[in-house]
C-alpha cells in the first residue's frame, strides 16, 4: 500500500512516500480502507522527535491519528462491525498511523459513520474532538449554565470545544485573532476576545471552566478568571498543583484516551447539527501534500482543521 513515512526524526523533508505492506489485523481489529485523515500538532511534534521518550515508536513510522473510511476486513472476534461499514476512529498506533491507504483499528476505538457526514468531516474529528470532549465532559464535568473560557477558539480542539460547550447549555468565551472573529462567533461564542488587543484576565471573572490550549503565561493568568471550585484542563502542560490549590480550583493535564463510544456521541452531535468540523485547509495524499500540511500546522495559524483526502 502507499504510505507517507518518516525514517528518522527531523523537519518536514523527512516525510517520504513509500510502498509498504498493508497491516495485518488481530482478531479484535478491523482493516479500514482510509478515505481521509487529518493533521494534528502531535504529528509534527513526533516527526521532530519531541515525543520519542513518551511514544516509543520504531522506524519507519507512519504518522497520523485520525481515520475515516470503509471496513474492508474484520477479525474473528469483531461483533459490531462488518465489511462495507462506514467508520471513523482515533486508532492506537505505535508504528502504522493513518498517512496510508489502510489502517488496522481496534474494534473498541471505532464508531459508525452516519451517511450524512462526509469522510473529510469525519477525519477532522477524532483526535481534536475527543480531546475537547474529554477535557470538558470527563475532566471538567461541564453542565448547563457553566461559564466556559476556551483559549485558541479557532484551532482544531478549540472550535470543537466551543460547540460541545454550547450543546451542554454553557455560556462560552473564546480567545482568537480578529481575522477569525466572524466564523468563531458563528460557532455560538457569547464573548469573543481578540487576544492581540485584549487581556482576557482583565475582562473575565467567576468562570467555571477554562480550557487551556496554550500553556505558559496564558495558563498562569487563567487561574485568575476561575471561581473557587473551578476546573482547568490543559492539553499542553501540567498546571502547577500548588497554584491551583491556592486558587481553590481543580487543574490537570489531559492526555487523550481514545474511545469509540464517545466518538459516537460526537457523531450524534453532528447529525443533530450541534457540531460541525471547520475544515480550513485540504491537501492531497502525497509526499508534497503532507509536507505542505505540516508546514501550515507548524505556523499555529491554521483555521479549524487540516484534512488530507486519500
């Protein structure tokens, strides 16, 4: 099968096209013929070698963490999927990711893909959408009436988080650049903050939840806008426990635990029209296409999600 791989850590020039064997499936896995995948910051962070201690991969590595396609083959123990099913997932991967024509996926990570959702839309969701869900629902226990601040509302995780929070009946503030204001507000944001012109910590107070997608000074200042008993999940760095205790809030680092059942809940939100992926950029499945996609992702200024059609 065709795949885009890296054979050593480094810059985007390490992305090269190769013919590699299609993955063999275990009894509890399915073989998915991929129709689309998407780019996440973890892709190029792994490519650069930043995560080599946490993720013990072996070369050659096929990057990619989002899968959308059709079931081509099922393992003997698979019960809930059959050949021909449209599916999407955030696969577990230690070597064979989703920059490829086929991927082996554990059954418990799969979700059925409703006919009304395109493969490109589905591929935009798993890693970023599940991260937003896990932060807001599992960690922060979001409920109706909560006041929620989402940093980088125009990003992959941020734009899903806005829509998930609104689906729960929360009041949502979001930071982003003024050039993204119109479409971010269309997602349902109640209070838009231009991070280049305004200081969110001077404008907001008594918030129940802050979703930290930035870390550093932004994370430190975010403690100030939380009410006592507030929650701050971070996807970039572990918050200081002593600082959190001094403010009387719950704060912690969230590392995604993929789950097909939760992915199905996100599919339901999409079917109901309460969540829609914003695909800001789309590239073809080629060595050059992946290099361009990585280059864009590394700028931190991509609109919504970057999707690869396979």
